[in-house]
């Protein structure tokens, strides 16, 4: 089974298994299980499709497995502390101990919430990521960012907490709605823009195959995305420096999600529009060539993603939300901008008037 590793210090490195029928191979996960208690955290949509295969996977690893299940409501709007308490209620009511393993079975919302529950239940228990959306496979399941949203800001409450392993079964993408597939492609395109110009060229040549869910193309795109993210996280686990480049388009995108209401625009849709805006500002500043912006906008559009923010949003809307983003430092809005295809920079050293001019063009 093809795999790669997120290399971290103090023995906390972990594998990412990528391929078809990963959920049928208990030997992959078995070395990372320490007890017989499990709690599968999923949502009402995914449970119908994959809860039973995961139950069977766990009982093949531990025939004496004690498996609890928490069904969360489906959607970004439920990524809250109130919803998270359902996980804690189950863990406490069913007497899960410190050797329990939480299983995050779902997309980014489920993964983020399960990871945060694992980080805080009895001050830390093991968890495993089994992402079922393209976006979570290439982004949120890898790297250990966990948390919930607050009405005033996205992902403002959380913790860095790494999984024991990540199981990426590409077969689950067959049941993924088209809109969710496109949202995941936004994060895939991001990796080409920030770190790998050759991968961006590959995406330009293969975007139609990805839209059509070609298994070989999807597997390569997922693997390359995870390789890039694993390398960045290995260098900067707690986002003190280079890791912030993974947020290309996210400061704009989080503003869109917060203003529109969580779940109205999917995360990948908001990030797609945000990446175009980041490229536009980079061109305005003279840092990026116009043809890179044009190619990025074209590729994002071919991936069936928005290339502009909602028409109802104003400069004031953007600035209000961007000013409380996690990347604000000493009162300055830090942005991820481009100095070329595959060359990202995190900076607050840009002309603030250029940002304001851009936002007012909306």
C-alpha cells in the first residue's frame, strides 16, 4: 500500500495510507491501536455509507472491540462547541478511558471536531483520521489542526493535535457530490500555486480527468498534495513560520464564510475565490505576473469553482472579518501572496492602500 509519513519530533510521526480499498486492510491500522475502546465520530450522511465498513475494520483489528458511535448533524454550521459536547457526552456516558481511540469518519468538519475532542478528552487520547471528502483527504486530515468555529471567527477555538494515522481510501470519492469534489480541487490547486509549479502545470493538463473522477489522476493529485503538506508541516508543526503558506486564499475565504454564514459557501468555494483575490493583489503590488493570475483564474473556473466573492460583500465586510483572522499579528493583517507560480510568501509588509483599493473594486 503506497504511504508517506508526516515527520515530527518526539516519536509523533505518523503514516498516511493512500489508495483503493484501504478500509479493507486492517493490517495498516493495527500497529497504531493501543486499546479495545473506540468511538466513531461521523455525520448522518456519511454514516449510512461507511459506518458499517469501519466497524468491521475495527473488529478485525480487535475482535473484542467496544465500539461507540456519535452521529453529528451534517454541515459547517454545526461545527460548534455545543455540537462537540455530543462527543464528550458519549465518551463519558460509555466510560471511555485514556486508551480509547477516536475515529474521525467524514469530511473536514468531522475531522476537526473529532481531533479537538481527542486533544481535550482526559487531556488527550488517540485518534485516527478517515477522511471521506477530497478536501479533507488533501488538507484537513493531515497536519493536526483541530477546532470549532465561533460566530465571530472561523476555527478560532482549537488545538494542534496530531492523529496516529490517516487512512485515505480513494474509493469513497465515488459517492462524493460534484460540488464537494470541486471544493476539494480548490485545495489541490492551492498546492501547485504555493509550492510546485510543475504540479500546477500537471493540473492544467489533467483538470478534466479530475472532474471526471479518473482514479489514477485523483490518486496522484491526492498523493502530491499530501506530500507537499506533510513536508511543510514537518518543518513547522505549529504554524510559526512557513506553514502559514498553506493558507493561500484563506484569509479572504474565511471572511466570505463568516459573512455569508457557515455552510452557505463551502470552504473550498470560498478559498477558490480567495486565491484569485490573493493573486490579484499580488499582481497589483507588482509581485506576480499577469499571466499567472490569468492561468490561476482559468484553472479554478475549469474546476467549476467561483473566481470572485459574493456580490453582496463590501470592503467593510471583508476588513471586519479579516481583522479577527488567526493570521493577524500585532494589528496587521498578514496575507499569503505570490511572487511567482510555486513561490508563496506570508507577509504584512505590503501596501495597505493596495488591499483597500482591491476590496473597494468589489
